[in-house]
């Protein structure tokens, strides 16, 4: 199953990936982010691949928002591992 969201003017909160990053595909004037929704309580959520489409001008901002280990968005892992 796949879900798609298109953002024309995303805010910083819209750029956050709420799951495990699968791939990023760059198009002419936009880029698509594919991720797997993480859910431990409901197993069916792990089978859903979501796609977010953003304007290409937000590519650098996307990596700044999601690349922060402090916020732990890009890779889902326990906070204890980030402190070591």
C-alpha cells in the first residue's frame, strides 16, 4: 500500500519524516521522499510505504531538518544510543 502527500509550501514540521527513510528521488522541479511508517503497536503500519513530494528548493532545508541526530528523525533508534 502506498500513500502520497504533495506539499507546495512546506513548513519545517512538514519536512519531518515520521518513519524509516527508504529512498529519495529527485525530479526536475521537485523531489520525492519514500519512507516506511513505524508502528510497534499496529503491525499493518509497517507495511505502508508513504511518499512525500516537496519543491526542489526545499532539498537543502529537508536535509537540515532531518539530519539532526539530536532530533533523531532520520534513523529511528533509542535515545540512549545517541548519548554514547
